[in-house]
C-alpha cells in the first residue's frame, strides 16, 4: 500500500509550565555519549566501513597469468633448440562489467550506512524514552515526599482536635495508614529509580554506577502550535526506507552485471620462447628468441549460471521493494499512533491543570470546614489523595508527550548530528 501525500495538522496544546522546544543539555550529553560508546552502534558503523572495502575488490581486473615452461629435452626448431618458454596473459571482462560491479558495491555500502543511521535514530529514541521514565519516577517521588509533609500537618490538626474533644482518634489512625502506605511506595520507587539508572548507564555503555542527572522538567513542544507534517516527504528521507532504495538500486546493477558476465571475456598476452643457436648450421636469424602476441576469448556457452544470477538479482530487487513497502506501512501506523499520543498528552495536561486548581480550592475549603468543626476529615484525606493522583497523572502525561515527540523525531528522520566516529 502506497502512502499518498497528506498533511496532518497537529495541535500541541501543552501548558506553559513545561517550557519551550528543545532538548535539555544533560540529555544532549547522554546522546553524545551513546553515539560514541554504544557497541551495537559501533558495530553497525564498522560494518559500513567494511562494506566500503568491497568496491576496490570487485572493480579490479583479474590477476594476469604468467606461465613458465622449461624443457627437459630440447625441442629443435629451424633456428635452434627451445630452451624455455614464457607466456603472459591478461583477461578483460566485457565492457562496463567492472563499472556495474563497483556501482553495486558502492550502493550496498550506502545501504549499510543508512542501516547505521536508522540504528542510531532508534538508539536516541530509546535513550529519550528511558530518560523520560527516569524523570517521571523522580518527580513522582518528590510529589509523594511533599505529600508526607501535608499528611504530617493533617495528623497534627486531627490530633489537636482529638485532644480538644472535637474529633475522633480514628482520624489520626487514618493519617498514619496513609503515611505508611506513602513511605512504602517511596521506598519501592527509589529502588526502581536506582535500577533504571543502572539500565540507562548500560544503554550508554558506561559504568552502571555513574551519576545520572535529570532536568527539573522535560522540554518539548509547548504552547499552541500548528505543526504541518508531510508524511510522504518525511518518510522519503527516513534511513530505513532509504536503505531499501539503495539495496534495490544495487541489485539492479547486479542484474546488469549478470548479463554482462554472460558475454565473452577477452585476453591479451605475449608468448616468449628462448632459442639457443644451432651449431650444425647457421641459418638467418640463428638462435633468435621468438616473440608471439596472443589474443584469447572466453566462450560462455553454459548459460544456466548467468541466467540464475540475473534471476537472483531481479528477485532481490523485488524483495527490497516489498520490504520498503512493509516498513513504510509500519511507519505510517506508528505515525498515526504518535499523533494520537501527542494530542492526548496535550489535552490531558490541560485537563489536569484545571482539575488540580479546582481540587486545590475544594481541599482548602474542606480543611477549613474541618478546622471549624463543620467537616468530615475522611473527605479531606480523600481530596488530598485525589490531588496527589492528578499530579501523578500530570507527570505521566508529560512523559507520554515527551516520548511521543521523540518518536515523532524518529519517524520524521530528525536526528541530532553527533560524531560517533571519534
């Protein structure tokens, strides 16, 4: 299925709290480290460098053939006895054969380079995704630590009212239960954070105990923006698709090479015979060595191998076209999901902002009512828990939006220009 050109309007309505467009400096540093150190990425680049060495191999003439013959028993000629014979022959393939071989090898090397670029873009996406996860957990821990202070203040309030006889001791117990639950959650999330930091360092191929710094906020598209994305234009430069284009072109040249290989090869050489002088006579040119130019031609009469090679190249062309179409469809599907994720994150962030503001007002009213002996303390705790949940969901929505933006950069072939070949 071909992707028709279409322009999709993406409204990113993210609250101003989360900053402008860009990537935090720490994250840029981590991407640079990964570009230089990730062994899988280094391997892909090494394979590209190895592929570059194919061109001089396939574009070279075959080695010339030197034949030396020494006669154990002299062969007599009119001018004397043949003592030795030297033959030198150089074969030449059909015109243009070496050129098509070289072009095919160069295109396959370009395909390996595009494969490397795709792997680098995917690695950068994984790093941004992991970074967003670290951010979300760290901010969630901070939220719950702040909530502990709030619960402590509620405990003091309920304990004070219990001592004055205007509240029940059960309210103090309820706060203690919430505090214990929150402490356990913080402990588990701190352990998870440490584990994810080690995994993050492994992804960068550095000491797993190395310090990982996280920015105070995730920075991506914010405010009201209408971003027009031409999916066909974006995907046309995507390295995964460009790789298949290069492979298809390479196999086109291989098919041409197979055709030319089925044509005759030509050889040019020289034959030199060492002649000794006759002693029993003295004919003209007695003992003069013989030089004889030679020309040879191959006879490619066994056609099956050439036809099979041509058919193989044609089938590989078809496979490259099919692979590109399949991956293009997959990228289109991922793009549609990413657009949805971006819009969903934008709408949820605006919703949570409104709800947190309204819930905060409601919570202050409930606390005030309870302080004046005109409210239910259980409602205070429930509203506080709702606010904590909304703020946690707000962080998750930001993580989702940042990850979706990173995915969009990958899909539209936007890659940072980091030098991984140092």
